[in-house]
């Protein structure tokens, strides 16, 4: 295989697109998605600029929105900024946010169950003494990323409708897992150039990686790689496919939760980022169910009745699996260490 398959999101052939998506997801597990509504090269350029702006803020400004691990004054553990780890195989810094009253107007958390994965977002804010221009940049940042979050929610939900159709399920089969509550995350990523000898764990079959081989935990990932190379996908024949940038398009793949919910029929495909030889920015959106969502563990197909399907609650499963992920591996440990309790 030379390149990832391409799916046109604007196609009016719903059935054809749906079965093609299922076929690709059962075989390659990754695709390029063209013509996502409300997205074009201009939007992409704006997102890259805003990504660069954030990571080029003075460190002190980034640390204001950092997780507890990086700034002990902050009582955030899951959302916000995370810094670089020189000794780890992955070498990236990020900023993450999820659902709140800013991204979903009218949204109100119904319980404190699941803290810290249900914690509030921390948004970068200007200082009163900042120039008007600088204040406007902060406002712009929030506007642009929040808009993208909404766009990604809509697109990934539509993608799941097509997947459901392709699997022979009702179009709205997965809908209730994400509406009205979702733990979906937008992650802004920056991979600076290492500039030092990589640790041994960052060498995978002779290649230097900046993001180690992994499969995503989530339901669906919509990734923007801008014009950067480095992403590689592990194909079923155990060879690595290098994903070329496709500006204006998304790289879409499925995560372990969706794999579980199809009883393993669809696999979460492994991928990694090899050192592209310079700095790199990317922007993955992770579609995730709500904390209390009951994720089915098999499909009600092939004579299986709805009653036969077992479920897992997403939030506790996420808390259990967090330790396996570089970006969130220490979240629970630090939360406990901090002695912080979420008030009701
Ligand atoms: O930066 C990329 O292109 C991929 C990042 C990724 O796979 C992830 O954050 O799960
Ligand atoms: Fe990933």
C-alpha cells in the first residue's frame, strides 16, 4: 500500500461511503477524510498559526494553564498544558480541553463523579497589563479552538453514523454515548526538535520516534497533521506506512473503545510519529463517550438481541486505562498525592 485510502465526506452516496468506511476500518484502520463541512485550507492555516502562538508563549504563561505535575499551584490534573519529558520515548508538549459551558453552551456538569477526568477546562487568559493586541490574540485563540472542537464533534458524530450504517446498525446507534455528555478532547501538540541524544526507549527498529507506537484509547480520532511528515501507521502485514501530509483533509482512525464496542470486529490500529528532523505541530481530536455512557461490548447483529449485549461504563474504564498513555499516565497518582478534593 502506497498511501492511505481517501474518503469523500461530501459524497451523496451514503450507503456506498458507509460500506467503504467499514471496509477500510476493518483492513487498514486509517483513512484520509476529504471535504469535512466547515473546513478548508484557510481554517487549517489559522489553526496552525494559533497552535504556534500558544507554544511560543513565554513558558511562564503556558505554566499558568499547566497541570499540577508542571505547576503545583494549579489544581488541574487532566486538562490544560503538559510539558516535555526528556527521558521519555515521546517528546511533545500539549494543551488539552474538553466539554464545558464554553465548548457546549448551556452545558452543566451533573455530578462530580469521575473527577479529575470530568474537571473544568483551564483557558489561557491575558494579563490586565497586556496590550490590546495581545488580549485579542488570547480571545482569538479561544474562539478558533472552540470552533474547531464543535466542528470536530459534528464531523466525528456524522462519521459514526456512516460507520453504523456500514455495520448494518441504525444510523443513530452510537449517538446517545456522546450526547449530552462527552469526554471528547482537543489536543494541541508541539514536538520541538530534540537537540539532544534521544533516550534508548525512543529508538524503535532503528528509527528515532517523537511519539511512541500506540493505539488510541478513544472512539474515533480526527487528526490534523498540517504539512508535517512523521506519522506512520502499522499495517496488518506488520509494515509501516508513512502518511504523507494531505492539507485540508483529516487523518481518521478508530480507537480501542470503539473496537471494544464492536466486539473486536474493528481493530484500533497502531501508529507512531518518527522524528521528522525539525519541529512539528499537530492537532488530534479524540471523540470520547460521556463519563456515565454505557458502551456496548458487542454488536446486536447476527441474531444477537439487544438484551444479550453487555456494557461497560466509559468513565471508570478510562480511569483504569489512563496509566498506559504517556500524556496521562501520572494523572491519578498526582491527583491522590495533591490531596485535592473536588467540592460539591
Ligand atoms: O502527532 C500526530 O500526528 C499523532 C499524535 C497521536 O497519535 C496521538 O496524540 O494520539
Ligand atoms: Fe494516536
